[in-house]
């Protein structure tokens, strides 16, 4: 009985310390349609405030791909991915926070098509754009991306295996001569929130750490 009591007291002290850290830690608020410039993966995860990201929603990932590489994308097989900018459109009906943390993590079990692309060292998420979870929103956003000048399909059915509107793909490629800033500006017009992710400093670890902010 004494052992259980000591264990309970120790757990209570740890919980109290964690609560104090959470209370004293600065929050990074996200305002609709305002950019949040951050450096490093850990800072990005601190910005995933529960008030915004615990809700379901649709999102676009703006991905920089530095060098040409052949990648195997699950059951879709292998294809060549040229350097440039990629835009992936997805949705998270169970809540955005867990999904976006997963996308930002380098180490994870490869499950979805986008996991295979983001696991390549050449790939880096530059911006995350969040949209409201209206019915059909994911495919509408994807069609907006498809109509942007220079949009190209690299691999058919990428991220669209279960697409109800039969989109050809949910990943579009833009060559390097297409300015990523113009692509981002076009996608921001109807988004509710977007995060601009700066390149981490040299030597920074590309991994997720639990933030002191309550998830």
C-alpha cells in the first residue's frame, strides 16, 4: 500500500510540473489568413494550436523538391520526380493536428502516398494552407490547383485512390520556372489559415518533439 501511495505522489508531482510548464510557455496564436513564419520543425508543431487544429479540415501542402529522384509510391509503383514545387491536397476529418504533425515528421511508418514523397531527403514542406471542412472541399481545392498555370501530373491516382469525384491525382507538379510565391499567393485566397515554414538552421534535427503547449 505504501508503494502505491509513493507512486501516486510521484505521479502527482510530475503532473503538476508539466502543468506549470504548459502555463508558463508562450503560445503562438494563429489568426485567419495571417502568415506565421517559423524556423524549425519544433516551432511549427508549437504553432498547432488546439483551437484551430483540433477541428477537421482540408489542407494543401506546398512542397519543395530539390533534386530529381526515382521514388516508389506504395502500390502505385516507381516514377521519376523532377525538381520543382509540388502541391498536395488532403483532408483530415478526425482533426488537423495529428495529420499535420505526421506530415512534418521525418520518421514514420509509410502508409499514405504522400508519406513516400515526404520521406525523401529532397522533399521539404514550405507552406501549409488550411481550408474549412465543407462537403467536397478537398476535391474543389485540388481542382483549383490543377487549373493553375504550369500544373502537371506526375503520377496518376497519387493520393486519390478513394476520391469520390474521380480526381486524376491529388498531387501536382510545377517546374522550377514557376515561382513558388505565385503558387502560394493563388492558394491563399480562400484559405482560413496558413503557415510559412522557414528552412531549419544547419544541423537542426528534422524531428517532432512534444510541445509544452497542451496538444
